[in-house]
C-alpha cells in the first residue's frame, strides 16, 4: 500500500512544483514586458524626431504645378504679347476705277531714253490703288497687265458700278518737267454753267445718279460734266501745292477715254516722258496717289448727304 501511494505523492508534488514554476516564469516575463514597455514610454518623448526632420530637410522642395491654360487663356495671352495688326477698313464710298492708258501694241508716248508711257502709267495706277485700299475704298483697274482694252471696254467696266469714280493716267510727251495737269471731258456743244440750272447741285459732289432715260454711248459723260469738273478742280489745287509749276485750275478737253463713262471721270497727265532719269517720274507717283485719296475722301461726306433724299 505505501509503495503505491509514494509514486502518486511524487507525481502530485511534481505537478504542483511545475505549476508554481510556470506561474513564476510567466510572472517574470510579464514583469519584464512591463519594464520594457514602461522604459520605452518614458524614453520616447525625450528623443528628438531627428530622422523625420532630417528626411524633410534633405528631400527637394516640391514644385507647385501651374494649371494648364485653356484655349481662350492661351489665345488672350498670345494676343497680349504680340502686336495686333490694325483692322482692315470697311469699304465705304464709291468704287474707284483706275485706268492705266494705252497698253499692248499701243505704247503711248516714248522718251529718248527708252521710257514708255504704258509702263509708267500702270505703275502709277498700282501705287494709287494701294493708297486707296488702305483708306477702305474698293478699287478696280481697267488693266493690270500689258493688255489694251478698248475705250468702250474701259467705260463699260466703270459703268457696271452704280457708284463709281473714274481716274485715267497719262504721261505727256511735252510740258514742264515734274508737273501734273487734271482734265475733265468737254463736249463740243457744252452748255455754259450759268445756263445750266442743275450746275450748282451737280458740281458740289460726284453723285452716283444714272440718267432717267437711255443715253447714247457717246453722251454718257454729259450728265456728269459738272461733277467731273469739280473733282478735277479739287485735285488740281492739291497737285499745284505738291508740284510747283502745275496749273492752279483744271482743264476741260475732249479726252476720248472719258466720253463714254457714266460717272464722274477725270484724267491726270504727268509731264513728261522726256525726263533723263525715269526715277524722276516714278517719284511723283506717291504724292499723286495721296492727292487723289485726299480729293475723293473730301468728296465722300457731301456725296452721302446728296444721296440721302434718294434713299427715302
């Protein structure tokens, strides 16, 4: 009996001792855990956050991304940086028909130095066209090359516009050098201005009024003789200031190119083709073109007021 209880006693004792050691060991671990945790809590606030601060100072600063401008912003920014060209003037007033005389087989006057009238007048017409278009006028040319339209074809072009002014360019074979003369058409049986009751109204401004009845082709200019003379006088006065020696008043003559034009029509003749240097004539082109622009611009306000009653 005692032999059997002894092993049971030892077994129980071993179990109790193991339990005590387990608890003591676990208590020691738990105490060690508490000690380490407490030490970390106490030490952590005392350590400066150097790694985080160092990382923030060593990293490159972030660039702020600018918003991409939209299409309208890009266009406005580009327009602000670049100079905006001036707008093209709106066409107002009459259509200006520029006629470079002669052309083709008809060379016109010739100088001893080989200067040919048809070439110089074409240059004058082109320079005048540029000056007029800059002021907003619509300009057409009876020829822009070395062709030679007939008188009737040139007149027909001008007559195709209801409101037009016809200016023809010529170079004289004689006359005082560096002078200019303006002509309007004169019929052989022209009625004196005092006997014409419509002279005061028609001479004020070129009016784009067609005759009430059909007019023979050879008589197309007759209703516009006074308006043409007035236009020629204004231009001649301007040219006399620019080119000393030029007459102060225009002349009336039977210039064939003006007779069939159903609009105010004038001819500008420059002297002369016998110059020793062609540049002496070419230098006159710009002042003449400016004078033509001034003359037509000066006539434009009165022309609009004269045409006002017809629009009612």
